[in-house]
């Protein structure tokens, strides 16, 4: 059974928000949302009382037990150790924008719970890239195969 927590504001905070026109509508609209809409806003709702661990087949989003040797990008097979150029899509976040155009080394290919392949990348000119190869956060980045270009393609342009 999923437990749903919509708003964690106190009654006093809700009264404070009703000072202006716009802010007055926010609590009313939030409280009027149905369960399906709330679930869509939160993307994923997790059970607060999960079953015992032995009954869960894949506890984490990325399963280290599933190894992926290679993947095909634009007709070319790529694997760990290959070099790519990071090319995030238009709606990228700030980190993606800072890494755009940088050359990266594929540290690993990982498969998530939905069987989608992600490239674990280490930026080539990162002074701490050894930390990326040690799988440390902030030096290792996950990108979809559609958000990179093979270095060979860039060199031929």
C-alpha cells in the first residue's frame, strides 16, 4: 500500500500563503489534485513498507549484476574504453551544458531496471578522472546513447 504525502505545510504557513492572489491559489489547487495527478507530478512513488529484500528482484535502478559488453550507436559498436563527445539535448540541465562538447571515455555500459542502456562517462581532461574510473560521483556521469557522438564522427566533420 502506498502512502501519499501531498503537502507538508502547517495551517499557519497555509494562512500566510493566502496573502496574495497568486499564492492564495497554490494551496487550493494542490489540495484539489487527485491521486493520479499527484503520482504523475512525483514520477515515482515508492512503497513506504517495502517487501523483504529477498523478494525484490532488482532493488536498485542500475543493476551491477547485468553487464553490457557493447552497444551500437549510429551503426558503430562502442564499448568501455571508447571515446565520445558529450552532446546533451536542448532541455539539458546546467551540468549537461557545462559538459557539452567535452570528450569523455566510456567507463562502463550500464542497464537500468527498464532495460535502457546508459553510458558511464569520465571526462577526459578531468584532473580527477582517476576518481571517475573508481566510480566516484562528480567524476563519473551517466548519459543515454542519444546524448553522445562517437569521436570518429566528430573528427570526420
